[in-house]
């Protein structure tokens, strides 16, 4: 314990429990100041769902700190100036953070670290956002595996780096900027229309509920019409739970639980890959694919974002995303594949759109998954695996329940036609109250022809043409 005042600069770790930066500061300093910087470069491009979730989680963190006699100091601006100014204003001796892997975060932290160094303030970084820190999961040859399964094997048997125990520092009760309230959007509810309980407490309740469902995870995870997955991604994004708590509470005692914990290894893997190769945000991991000739299909891209492609399973997913900020993983794969393979639109355009709208947008996960779908990333889906969105819908939404929920104008069609309204006869359409191109568009693309076009484009690159 020193006499110094330490600042905990919260970013994607909006919790006090199981938070190594918070623990380190409260154990090593006599007084702690809790700081959050609203950086317009991050808050500005956030879609409404993510912004509202952030503000809710910040208010919950502030309440927890107030319950302990402290507060959360919120300031707006460039962290290089705001953190350094706060360190001067409060005569801090150290700044404590949980590190992040995105190139933006790495550059930002290097600049803040540098500014603090020049005024003699110590920088202390922890890896409280991942189960294992980058570099901790290595192949026998000492590198980061470019294939997930061997990574997962080592990940599962690597002992956790111990995190510090929290201490009993006094938390300063200082607060000058109010946390903004959410925008005029209906995002106080989640994808099921239920109110979201923000913050650490809400996350703990969601984790308990997810753990109760986890035995069924393997059987239900691909059915988008039901709550078959944990729905913890926004909590993991904002750090209202630690991935270690999630792994611990879920456990691996049944195949369903083990399959869910395995997803956290995917999360670590994509983070480690981006940390090792920051260029992945823009460049294909397999360099030959930088030669792919993409189409500038603005009308197609717009129809895709609006859920008006005329392919019901795709439209259901894109509308779920637009309405709630979240989309089921199976449908994320199908909608992304439709954009990249059927429309042959550059995966980076889709990635940027998802990054804007998703409540759980996380650059490493988003880029990793988009590159997986595009076939350009490590251990990616083979280039010639092109999801047929109709077959995917028939397989994973056989009764059309998910489509009926998100594309209600098709609700009156039977379980077969709801996946392919263009095959329904005029009488059936009339009985269901659907006028094609008025209520619901015809498909904007021929699925078979566009599949062949994508194969040709990928094969041209592979053949070096
Ligand atoms: C095109 C595309 C873009 C995606 N963008 C993001 C993103 O920006 N942020 C994000 O968190 N996830 C992203 N994912 C991964 C996945 O779709 C979501 O993590 C998942 O749907 C969140 O729901 P859940 O919490 O119920 O997941 P669960 O199935 O319950 O999984 C538990 C946790 O494991 C992690 N996880 C699950 N699937 C994956 C995966 N494929 N890759 C990496 N981690 C995974 C997540 O942290 C998730 O919360 C993307 C997937 C695709 C196909």
C-alpha cells in the first residue's frame, strides 16, 4: 500500500467484481478515483442500441460506486488530454486500466501512456477483458495457432494468470459531468422486448439465467426463434461480467456447457489474432484475397441494411439487428454470407455496418467473423461454402417462426412458402394478404446465378487470374 492516489480509467470493464485493474488500484493505493472518458470518436459512431446500453451500464457503475461512498467521474474529450489532466488535477501517482486489442485502443493507450510518462505518472495495464492475455496460448512451436481447434486445446489447459485481489482504498466521491440519458430510441428493451437491467447486477442475473439454460446450448444454439444462446455478448463487450466469471459459472460439466465455454475461446482467439496482426481490420489474412474484385452495389447494400432483399431469412435477421442492435449468430453468418457471396460486396462494408449497429460490436470479433464468412481469414469457411439462405432458413427456422416475428407481412404464408414467397401462387399470396413488390419485394438477386458468380470471382483469385 502506498500513499498515492490511483486513477482507474474504466473502458470496457464496467464492473467492480473480478476486475483486475480495479483490484490492483484498490490494493496498491490509499485513494482511488474512478474515471470514464466519453470519447466522441467512439460514442459518435455507436448505433443507438450500443450507446444506450453504455449509458445504462455507466449509470449502474456509478450507483455501485456511490453505494460504497464514492462516485464515477465522467468527462468528455480525447483521453490523451482528459486522463493526463485528471492525473494532474488530482495529483495521481498511477493510472490503472484493463487493456484492449483493437488497433484504435492500442494507439490511444500508447499516446496516453506516453503523456503520463512525461509527467511521472505510472501506467498499469491488466488483461481483464479476456480469459487469457494475448501471447499466453501458444503452440508447441511457440506461436499463435492460425487454426482454432489446436488453439482451443491449449487454451483449455493453460492455467489462468492470477488476477490481483481487491483492497480497501477509499473511493473519491467526485463527479462533475452527468451521464447522458439514452437517445429517443426504444432500446431500453432487449431482443425479446424485455427491459434490460443494466450493469453488473443485470449481467449477473443474465449469467445465472444463461447457466440454467446451458445444458441445452448445443441443441438450441442454432434456432434463432428461441432463446437458445447465452445472450451475454453485450455484457462481455462492456465488461459488466468478466469472461472468466462467465466460464466459471457455466462450467464444463455437460456437453452443452462445454460448447458454450468453447465460444469464449473463439472470443479470445480472435482477440489474440488481432493483437498479433492489427492490419486484419482492413486486410485479408490470406493476402491473395486482396485481389478479389468486389461489386459496388449501393442499391443491394441498402436493401440488405433495411431487411428488404426479398429473401425472408436474410431480411428477418437484418430487421432484428435494426430493431434491437442484436442478431442471432446463425443469422449473422447467413446475412453476412448473402452480402459477401451473393451480392459480392466487400466484407469490410458489411463489417463497418455491423460495427455501427451491433450492441455488442467488438472489432476483433466482428472482423474475425466477417473474415471467416468471406473465407479470407484464418481457419475460415472455405471459399466455395456459400450458404443458401433459403435452405438455412428451412433448416434452422422450419416453422418460419423467426421470419414471422421479424417480417410480419409474410406471417400469413404457410411454413413452406414463407421461406420462398416467390414460389407461392397468386391465390395463396392473396389469401395471406401479400402483394409481391408492394408488401414485400421480389428477391433482389438470383441465388443460383449469384452463387456461381461468387465462385468464379474467388476461383479467379485462387488461379491468379
Ligand atoms: C458476421 C458476424 C459478425 C459478428 N460480430 C460480432 C461482434 O461484433 N461482437 C461479438 O461479440 N460477436 C460477434 N459475432 C459472434 C457471435 O455472433 C456473437 O458473439 C453471438 O451471436 C452473441 O450472442 P450470445 O452472447 O448469445 O452468444 P453465445 O452463443 O451464447 O456465446 C457466448 C459468447 O461467446 C462468444 N462468441 C460466440 N460466438 C462467437 C464467435 N463466432 N466468434 C467470437 N466469439 C463468439 C461471445 O462473446 C458470446 O457472447 C459475430 C458473428 C458473425 C457471423
